[in-house]
């Protein structure tokens, strides 16, 4: 699959997932606001019903009071009228003639008129008492806290609200009359307010707070959370798939480069050996001992070169299975480094350079595979020579010291071409090779540093590189000591 196709699919899927998540979030937000508005409306209706119920209770209070007073007055001054007013017991009708019926009809009219006038006078008196005495009536009598809680609970239940609540009653000047609980001061804006007894000159405010309103709103839309979570999981899986696709694409490209490099690396020594074999078939060449020695040396060198390249491939192939078969022993890193420097110094001096070592580690005993540890050092030194600068003589330095009582640090520095920052984090990847510009004399498979990284990881250590382009590179190896100080 082409990289452009992968990017196109990535963009399309990103837009799709982004739109889907946006729609879900907007829908959830809309549902939350709708539930909140519905709750607010129901709460306001309940509070309005509480205010109306309190006014009816107060009207009933004055109505009963005035009925008792007027009954007492009528009983004292108009016992007959009073008895006739409330006596609704049917009386037997003796005269069924036309005149008798007419008389009965008139009596009924008089009775109804007296009841009407009585009730009208009673209601007028109640209204006057409410206007005259209601504002002077104590608040606890007009809105008793226990009765208010009961009425409030009933009206809220009628609106479908069964949440726990706290309430308080205050005057129009915000003076507290009583409260059912401690309402946080920072929640004042979340309280629902209703005016009580607005018709009188002295009125009060009923304020109600629902501490679990947020949980109630959340639970009403919680079924949307799993859908959003599943969408996010799909998005993560998609992102992971795209990352894997790009990684596989890059790995395929690196393997292609590896095959091309391997073909080139193998082609040169094979061609040289083939040419040497053809020359050995010539009688004149076989008669010259010097030529035979030269051809033997060429064949030997090229065979070593082939064996070295094959070993590199085999070394990396070991990590594709169960890992390398390492034989751990206690090794003195200073001694191994001294041997490697003594062997490699000849190659450095061949290019007019020098190799210095400074073994300052007081404790250099590490637990590693000695052969593979030696190969690590040779690989790093060989890279320093391969990536040397042409305008200066190569200078290599090896330093050991103990950064702590349990660690050994090895630094291998050079003054080569260096590595740019964007390549440093990838130099330990398999098949990866740092671009060398116009230089074509640097050959390889991109396996050397990957081999180094894998082995140091197997030794329970770490390796990193610091570099300045044009000034050189330093590889820093940190390994645990076999015997801590």
C-alpha cells in the first residue's frame, strides 16, 4: 500500500471519528441541558404550589376563625335566625295546594338569600382580616417548618422529584428565619427561590437546595457514556493500526535497503574471489610464488570480509527467536577494554589517527558475556573509523568510571562527522542507517548498532548517544556492577 493511500485513509477516518465524537458530545450536552431545564421547571412548579398551599391554609385559618365568631354573635342575638340558617333538616309539608307551594317557594328563596349574604359577609371579613392581621402574624405561624417540609415534599413528589433537599425561609431583607440544614455559601446560585404571601406587605422567600441534583442529571444520561467510551476505544485502535501500518511500511523500506546493501556487500568480495580463482587457473601465475602469495592473501581477506558480514546477519537473527545464547561470567571491563584498544590501535594508526584510553573506574567488574561484550566495543570503534572526517585525523577516546557505587559507565568518543538530532533516537533500530550525504564509501546493513543496543539490554544496562554534527559522537554505556562497592 502506498504511503499516500495510508495518509488518505487516515484523514478520512480521522474526520469520521472526529465528527462522530463531536455529535455524541453535543448530544450528551443537549440531553444534560434538557434534563436540567426540565428539573428546574418541575422544581419551580413545586415551589409555586407550596406558596399557593400556604396561602390556602392561611385563608382557611381566618375563615374558620370568622365562622366561629359570627356563629357566636348569631347565637347570642339572633337565635332563631341562626337556627334557621344552619338547620337544614327537611320539614314536612302539610299543605300541598297551590297557595301552600307558593309559600314554600318564598321561604326557600329567603333562606338561600340569607345564606348568600352570610357567606359574602364572611368572605369579606376573612379578606379584611388577612390584609389587616396577616402581616403581623408571626412567620412560624404562617409557615411552620414541619408543615412546610411536608408540603414541600408532597409538591416535589407530584412533579416527580424525590431527591433529598434542604430549605430555608428568609425575609424580604434576606434575614434568616429558619433553615433545615447547612447550605454551602458557594451554592447560593444553585438554590431555587419562591416568594411566599406576595399579596401582603410583609412577604418571605422560600429557598430550596438539592445537593444531589448533579448526580441526578448525570444518572439520567449515563447510558450515553458507554457509547462514547466505545467510540474512543475504536479511535485508539485505529490510531494504533495506523502507527503499525506506518511502522511496517518503514520496516519494509529498511528491509529493501538491507537487501540492496547486502547484495552490494556480498557482490564485491565474491567478484574478487572469483577473479582470483580465474587468475590461479593461469599457468604463468602459478609459476610465480609472489603472485600466488598475493592471490592467497586476497582470497583470505575477502573470505574474512564475507564471514564478518554473515556473522552480523546471524547475530541479529538470534534476537528474532528466544534471544542470544549468552554465557554470563564476571568480567573485568578495564582488562577487556585494554585488550580491544591494543588490537584496534593498529587500524586507527593506519588512518593517521590515535586511540587513547583512560580507565578511571576503581571497580570495573561486570556480569556479561565476554565475547559479545568484546564485539560491542569493536562495533563502536569500527563505526568511529567508518564515519571519520576526511579533513582531520581520527581521534578516539575510551573512558571508564564509576558514577555510583553500583554502576560502571563506559564512554567511547570520536571526532567524526557526527549524527544529527533527528537520527539519534533511531540509530539503534534494526536496518536503520544514518544518511551520509555524498559519501559512498561507508557500507553496511544497519545492524551494528542494533546489535549493540540489544546486547546491552540483555546485560541489564543502557546505551545512548550524544552527538554534535561535524564535531563527533559519544556513546555512553551504563552497566550494573557484579560486586557493588
